[in-house]
C-alpha cells in the first residue's frame, strides 16, 4: 500500500514537471546554465558537465524523498 502511494506521488511530480516543460519552456531555461556548470567549447570539441545543476537536482530529490519518507512512515 505504501509503495503505491509513493508511486502516485512520484507520478504527480513528474506530471507537473512535464506540464511545465511543455507549456512554459522558458520557465526552466536557466537550468543547465548556472554558474559552476562546466562548459568547454573548442573547434571540433564540446564538453559540458552541469555540476551546479546536478547538485540542485540532487538536493531537490533528497528533500522530496525525505518528505515522502516521513509522510509514508
């Protein structure tokens, strides 16, 4: 029963994120262009490592899973 509620909550979060991405693409335009994201572009070579963006994603997911864990306990 608890895993079902968690999957529904995760599905709702993904649905909301998908709707924002679809209908308001400019709202997330800053993502991937933060200070600390490493971008090296040379002729014939492109390297991109979104360090800061991934730290923010990790923080958001950690907070979300912590809240879900407390909610389902």
